[in-house]
C-alpha cells in the first residue's frame, strides 16, 4: 500500500535498532506504506534525523531512546511510543550487535553483550507488546534473527548462538500464540551492507543493499510468513553447510577472526 492510500486508522509499527542499517530502512519502507512508525535505539541524533525525514515525507512517527538490554528503560520507551502513536500492531525487534569471537583472550564480555542485546533485547521487546496484543487478540511480532542462526560458524559462534536462541524463542511463541490471533515472523537475512558488515574484510556472498532487503522483509511481513530466509542462495548454502564436515568448513570458509586478538 503506497502512502497516498494511507490506512485508516494508520497501523502502528515499532522498530528497535531504527537508528541505522536495516532498522532505518524498515522504518522508511513501512512509513511509505502508510504505517505510523515508532523508532527505538540509543543514538538519539540519528533517530531525530530519521524522524524529520519521515515527517517531511508526510509520515507519522515517534522516537524513544533506549538500550534494548535494559528492561525497565525499554518498557518505558514502548510506553512513550504507545502514548504518542497508540497501540502497537507490529513489532520488529531488530536491534542487534555482531562481534567476532577471539579465543586468547576469550572474548566472554563481547559474547555476553551479544546475548544481552540480541536475545534479551528481543525478549524484552516482546514483553513490551505481548499483553496488549493478547488482550486485543491481534498483532504481529517479528524479530531479525540471521542466516547465522542455522549454523555455529568459526569466529562468530557467540553471534550465531544468540541468533539461534532468538529463532528458537520465536518458533515456540509462534505456535503458542496461534490461538491468540498473534502472528510471529522470524527474519533470517544473509549479508546486508550496513555498519555491522562494513567492518568485515572477507568477501560476503550475495551481499544485499539495506533498502532492497527492507522491501523484501516488508513483503514477507505482509504475507505473514512464519520464517523468512533470504536471499534464497544464502538460505540454501546454510542448509548445505549443516551437512559438511567440520574439517571442510575449517579449511574453506572465511572466518571473522583469528584465535589471538592482536592477529586482527
Ligand atoms: N547486516 C547483516 O548482514 C545482517 C545479517 C543478518 C542479520 N542482521 C541483523 O540485522 C539487525 C540490524 O543490524 P544492521 O545490519 O542493520 O546493523 P547496524 O546498522 O549496526 O544496526 C544495528 C542497530 O541496532 C541498534 N542497537 C545496537 N545495540 C543496541 C542496544 N543495546 N540498544 C538499542 N539499540 C541497539 C543500533 O542503534 P544504536 O547504536 O543507536 O543503539 C542500530 O540501530 C541486527 O539484529 C543484526 O544482527 C544483520
């Protein structure tokens, strides 16, 4: 639906991690399709710039600053957005961090942060919208997981673990929420050109532009897909990888990090 066909009343989507990359593009795309968009992230300046852009294009938006790994702060951010835009019809829990693993010293703190942001951030976001969706017996919960959820990759085991936990969480909730009229979509992108991947020095196969990826995601959400793996080439490759022996993967795949941090 294009903006000139604005929905009445406009539906409300809240996107976490909306200050850059996929989250910002999802906000633009949903706004173009007539949604009111609530934007959450830590960088307020980025949120304000995006909100200005959306309003100038005729969209309706509200921002709230929060760290998704801080439950109280995040719940307050959702309350503030609900206060401005109304009840949430669609949640896209997109905020995430990706860091390479090093073994010596073992980067426990980085992995802990990925679990806090990528997993607990999604959990708290769901907690912020679930009571209202269950009460209204409608709504749509989506989270951005990753193709990495399907396979523990050398050098990004922590990231993959956090994302497979997200996918599993959503899978169980999806089945449980059927009787409450709440849809759940797990989004598993391959590589997308964003700040997160700009630091990668290895070749990223089937790298997608963030605006194109956001268009695909919104189409998948409109179809209420249960799990959206894209691009298909990456989805297929990850399925094949699951069957390959460890020695082959260790020898052939680019890894995000080496064993010792100062080898970077
Ligand atoms: N790019 C890829 O190839 C790719 C592939 C598969 C999945 N993904 C997933 O896609 C999602 C979006 O990532 P991206 O690629 O668009 O990277 P990005 O441009 O770095 O965006 C990450 C977003 O998450 C937010 N964020 C990070 N930590 C946060 C925290 N503690 N609290 C609140 N917000 C936080 C950032 O905002 P602030 O810094 O302003 O808080 C930013 O808006 C992530 O979940 C990522 O894992 C990306």
